[in-house]
C-alpha cells in the first residue's frame, strides 16, 4: 500500500508502477548503409521533376567544358557526406560548449574537420563553421571592427570581392572603405601605392586577396604595411587556397591575422573557412575583458553572426581536408597551374591580350575587346556557351564597359585538370575558343550571330573531348 508522504493518506490509485513495454520493431530497421544507399533512386520515385533536373545538370557538367575559374568539382565522397543524415542534427556553439544534447557524433566530425584543416594549411586555429566565403569575411569584420571603422581593400572593379566593402554590400554600408588599385600599365598590385594609401588613410583592417588576379600575391609585404600602420591584415584566398595548401602559392597563414576562403573553389563542399596562424592568441580587448583573438572569432561566429552550423557540410569539409592532404591533390595543384600557363601561352601566340602577359595560378584574364573589334565579355561568354564552352565575362581593371557587358573573359583550369586534361588538351581548348571568337559576327555590345552548322560542329567536338575525360 502506498501512503502520501505529506498528508499520510492512503493512496489506492496506484499500487504498483506500470511501465509500458516497448515491443520490438515490426518494420525492419535499416542499417546506415541501407538507409543511405540509392538516394538518387529515392529522389526519382518521390520527385521526378527535381530528379530530372539533377540528371540534366550532371549531363551538362559532363558534356560541356567547365572553365569558370571560381568553380571546381568535389569528389563523390564529399557528395555522400553532404547527403547524409548528419544534415538532421541541430546545435549551436562550438565543441565543448554546445546548446543541444546528442552532439557526441557531430563533435567528433567537427574536431576532425578542424584538425585536418589545420594540418592542410599549417594553421594554429581553424573555424569550419562559416556558411560561405562571404560569411567568413563578414565574421572577421564583425569581430574586429566597429561601425564606421576603416578598411583598405582592393576595389571591386579591379578584382576585389563584393564582401571586401563594395557599396552595394553590407561591409560597404557599415564601414568606411578606401580602395587600392592595380597599376594601369602592368595590371600588377602596386605595393608602394598601397603603403602610401595606408599611411594616409590609417585603416584598422587591410584586406588582400582577389577574384581575378593571375599573379603571386606578396602576403609578407602586405603584413609589413599593416604593421607599419597598426592595422589587422585579412587574406581572403578563396580562389587560390588549394594552391596554397599544396605549396604552389606562398601561404598567408602566418602573415595575415586572418586567412579566409570559400571551400568550394579549392574543390570541396560549398562553405567557408577561417584560419589563423601565429597571431591566433593575440589579446583582444572586449569592454574591460581581454580574450584571445581566436575566441573573439568564435563568439562572433555564434551568437554574433550565424545561427546553427551546417553539420553535414562540416562532415563534407572533413572529407575534403583529408583529400587536400593527399599526394593526388597536391600533384593536381601543380598541374592546374601548368595547364593555365599552357593555355595562356597558346592564347598569347594566337594574338590575344592576356592581362599581365600570362599567369602564375589557376586563371587567366583576356581582354577580348582588344582582340576582336566590337567583341565584349558578354558576347564572348554567350557565343562560347552556345558551343558548349563555359567561361565567364569579367570586368577588367580600368574597363570602359560596365559590369553587365565588360571587356574581359576569365578562364580557369581547376575542373578540366581534375578530370585529367593536360597540355595537349589545353592546346585544343585554346584552338576551339579561338575558332568561335574569330567566327562570331558582332551585332552590338550584347548581340551576335553564329552560324548554326558551325555551332553544332564545335559542340560535337567539345562533347567528344569531354567524353574522353569523365567527371571524377
Ligand atoms: C568566391 C569568393 C568569395 C565568396 O565566397 P562565397 O562562398 O561564394 O560567399 C569571397 N572572396 C573571394 C576573393 C572570392 O573569390
């Protein structure tokens, strides 16, 4: 018999606790392998419209030539991690200070991603949570700057990124921006001019790193300028982080206070990464408290700037950072640059105006207006696209054309190299691009005509070329 502890009354309602017995499953439980296998078949059964479009995009990527310098092609292992049940997990904060239960597995994934990122870049600190390259930049800016503080960065029309302070973007509206430029004669960064501007403008942050620069960036020189004026230095190496991890381009990790990158450009899942080198634990003043710089970055990531991390994305980043450490990846970075050099030489030989005369990284910029009177970046991009060659128009420094037309074309070699193309194929590509641009009839800055039979002929050749180099 049970008695109420407080009143002494006899309780007859419940004499014996009854627990529900959980019956074993009637429906067979799937192992993780069975659950994830055949994901695309499931999609086909559930939503044939999206399935068809996904399939079409695969065919497009396989059968046309991918030469956009900002694109890359991740591995199937990365895709598998992205499309896994890890996507279902929600948490906030960082390992060791999470706000939800059930994090034991995702904690391991995030720690793995962090340790591999640190190894791949020789960094002392890595933050794998930024949702994108833009978020990574915005987190750093939010962490160290106050409203109205000054940033010195490369102008957007010179190859700077919108997130570096373009008036249309958030940073451009919150901070005071001064731009530096490349030299009008050589299109190279002018470090003496950058130094003079820094001395005059006294920025709190200097940003280096670009979307369209084919030469080596001297990060040590940038750091010397930053130190001279007492500024922080952020190196946004989105385009060249793969080359940096492989030692094909000098590393900014110990020169800059912060190194940021998108993770899809070097060939991983979409997302961002913040790295820190020797300054990672520099003291940072918050009110009357002093915390290390890396902690300031974490507290700004969450709750300062983002919400929950994309944990499936972090799993995929972990896979990618392991790939980065492989010999195959490192060798490929060397080949990417070799291929870009061959491509640039071929274009120069054919009379194209290649900015700076060539390249030392994965991309080249061509002034198409100087090659063929009346041609614009827009008509070059469109006519090449008609023939299965995918490039992007790009505004050039001091470009007389506006951003939607441009005089430039940007070409990159990460994807064609990934699929195994080498120097002989680069020569074929230059020849096919040249044939199209020689043949296109200019109607206006935006319009052109291309003979349909010629277009089909080039498309078929591109198709055959690509079929010899299947997507890896
Ligand atoms: C691509 C790029 C970014 C933006 O990365 P997202 O992940 O697309 O936001 C930022 N900075 C530079 C220099 C870039 O090239």
